[in-house]
């Protein structure tokens, strides 16, 4: 292992590096076909549009959406963008929404805005001690005026994967639209909207789907419709004074990110070639090694990872007596290890864990290209920081 090379454990922020074929395909596609799709009738524009449409179908299949309606797979910038369209497109004055303490700000903030300014009410369901939301707790939170249940499929802080199929069943029985945020799970575990009774899904391209930043989107089942909350150019039917109601234009605005589309296409190729199960087995093996290596280290506090069943290869820790940000800086400066510290855009998780006042936690997120040797360096680094802190505290009388 090259000692000067950064050890990257921040794959929950974005996967890095990307598979080689992703870089290659993006470059080749953009050089050869980097024109505006769907805006012009010449062959190259049609070819660019064809990749966009083939990717719609491919991702619709990948997520278990309605294969006869691939136009309902709409592209945007990222999950934040898609979640905004979903939340604002489904909720209005007098409506109630059920969500959880596990949500990212890309769900919490749009909901909070609607609660403050839009006459919407919201219930936030906590997770249990192991980091899971109980489907019965969701059922109890549903009211007659509940229009939407929206749940983070996989936590970007504690890594737990939520029982979305069970929650979906409840929503279907109660006639409530069910949306999931697959930002951390898409490309990690199989997702089947139909089997899981998921009505709407948001995804981002730049994490385990192995695409570039700036591409993401949503998949909307045929029986659900989102209200338009934006408008603009679509490239078709230009004389019409309003934004088109048909999908995909209904949820797409302006020129798409074709470089991102190309990256996602190549990312799908790579995932198909490797197989989700193989990648996940590798990541979980490394996560187990890291967690087991850290468990005996004195003063290390691990959150919600006693078992890695229904768990991503993401977890958060703290060292007693140290600010999370300081631990992250020491890992970076002294050990060349990249983690993510702070509240991870998920303040309610840290509030429930009681870590809000110590600057959150230190998140390790393992990706497909991490190695055992890197894990061992991380274990030794955390142990060294914990030892140094114990010595320092001893010298200043336990303070
Ligand atoms: C669970 C979750 N939801 C939403 C997002 C937002 O993703 P993006 O920044 O790609 O919009 C993130 C980002 O880390 C996330 O972890």
C-alpha cells in the first residue's frame, strides 16, 4: 500500500474512485455525442436522446418500476432535487406527512418549510435502540389526513436499512402514498418498488450507482401523480404556454445532464458485471473487520452496529472526551484517512443518539474499492488517537 495515498472512507458522501469504465465511457460519449438530446432532429441528437431513453428503461427495471411506463423515470440533479419535487408535488394545505428521525435534510427541510409556510403538519417517528423504525410505529402515526409516508431506506449516519416492504404494505392498506429515499441503498441492495409497495422513489447517481455528481432522479409508479412545482423548457411542444403535463417532461426541466446520464449508464454496466451481491459481500466483510477491530479499543463508542444484518457498510463512532471534528482532523492530518464528521445533514439522528452537543460523530463509509489493508490502518489510527487522548486526559487530571 502506498503510504502517501489517501485512504478514502467517505463513500456515503460520494463513491470514489469510480470504476474505470465509467471514466472511459463518459469521455467517449461526451466527445462523440455531447449534443443536446431531444431538441433537434439530426442523427447525433437522436442518438443522444436514445441513451437517455434506454437509461430510463434500464433504471425502471433496476428499481422495479412500471416497465411499460419508463417515461416515469425522470432525471434531475440529485436526490435532493428529486425529493423536493416529490414532497412539494404531493403535499398541500391541510395534509399530514409521516417521516422519521433517520431522514436527511433533503427530506426534513422541504417538510419543515411546508409545515412553517404551507399549512402542512408532520409526524417524525423515532428509531429503536438498534437503529430501525418499527412499521407499527409508522402505522400509529398515520391519520385520516395523512397523504404521504416518506422514509430513508438506508441511514447515511448509522447505516441501518429500514423495513420498507413492511412499511409499504401498511401504506397500501391505509391508502397512503409511500415514498423512499434510496440515496444510500441504490446500487447496494436490490430494490423492487412493486414488491415493496413503493409508490415513488428518489435516487442519486453519484454514490453506489457509481455515476458522476449532478445526476439523480425519481421513479413514479403509474397510479401516482405529482403536482408540478416548476416549469420551463422541455424541448418539445414549444408553442404550449405551460409546462407539459406528460412524463418525463412533467418532472424534467431544461437540458439534461448528459455527461451524468452517460456515467449512470456505465455505472449500470459495472454493477451488472460485478453483481450487487458480490460488491455488498466485500463491503460488509470490510465493515465487519473494521467494527470488530474497533470494538475492543477503550473509549470508542460505536452506534447501532451490534449486528450488521440489514446494515450498510456505513457506521458512526465517537471517542469519549474528544470532539468528533477533532477526531476527523487527526485522522486526516496524521493518518491520511478521509471520513466525514459532524451531523451528516441528519440532525434528528444525532439528537436521538445524544451526539448533537459533541459535534455529531465520525462516519466511516466503506466502498467497493476499499481494502483490508486500509481497514487495518484505520483501526490502528483510531486506537492511537484514543491512546493519545487517554494519556492527555491523565496528564490534566481526567479533564
Ligand atoms: C440519505 C440521504 N438522502 C439524501 C441525500 C442527498 O443526496 P444528494 O446530495 O446527492 O442530493 C443524501 C446525501 O448524502 C443522503 O445520504
